[in-house]
């Protein structure tokens, strides 16, 4: 059982049940919307809560990380998804867009806490999420069941078996930053000189990127456990 000490507690639909397998992993999603409140309204309607929602201002915790969340599809047969010790984070933003920097810094801090609390290794076992291509799904995601079932680490929704969504589509720089950033107890970044941290903080997205209309994953919250 674990509550993040620097998260705002905001229970919505409650846990989906106990985990039935492991090892612990972190699953990254994007909300496919522009605000934490809109995402939380959608979870309430669809009973599709993750453990956490993160925007540039706050980290909200909806479910204790010791119990299953609801933001993944799970088929009757095959492997477990929500119940496979998957700690799920919804990042406010779009798979098809550059993520907000303040938000991603908070996501990285939260990941360090989850890794510590549940012994999650700081790796992408199925590779980093594939970045969006012209604001849309690049395809070719590694959704291998064996890796998911047996390996702790970080996964995108795009890597989860029995699921079709392609979020969070972090860029290579975003994926590297989320794993590399270190923080002190107050949440201040402590390794700005780390190559992956520095590269991400120094990067300015080209203006052309903003012009691309993202392909929004419209059914993103239709995946919750009933
Ligand atoms: Zn997702």
C-alpha cells in the first residue's frame, strides 16, 4: 500500500482490485486532452482511472499504488494488464504533441518515487515509446506478452498487450529525460548536467511542430475495467 507524499489525493472510482502478478512496472499514458479536470471527469464517467494524473502544476493520486488501476484494456484471455502490478500515470497532453516541460519534470519526479516504493528498474524493457509521426501513430509498437509479463520497468500504453493505443509517444529526448532526471526531497532537479537532462532542458521544439494537428486518440477512456 502506498500513497505518494507529494501528490494531492483525489480518489474517483477506486481500485479495480488486487494485483495477481508482477513484477512492478510503470505505464505512461497521455490524457488526450488539455486539462487534468477534463481527464478526471472522463475517468469518473468511464471508471478508467489511472493511479496518477500529472499536469504542470500538480500530481494527483487517484488509487493506492498497492492496488490495481483501471486505464488499460484487459481481455478475458491472455495476460493481465491492470492487475499485473502496473502503476499507471496519465500525463496531461496529447500523444501527437510535444509534452509540456513542467509536466514532464513532475512525471520524472513521480517515477523516482514509484521506482523507490516498488523496486521498479529504470529501463524501457520493450524499448522507449515510439514518437508520433506527423502528429499521428507511427505504428510498429512492441506489445510482446513475454516481456510485459516477466520484466519490471517503464512501459508506454503502446507496449501493453491486448491494447491498441499508441500513447504516450514521447520523443527520444522525452523518454531519456523521464528516466534520467534526479530530484532532492523538495522536488528540485539535482542533475542538470546529466547529458539526457541537459539535452532535454536546452531543447526548443521547432515552431513547425506546433503547426501539426495531432491525431487525438478519441476512445482513450473507453478502456476501463468495469
Ligand atoms: Zn493510454
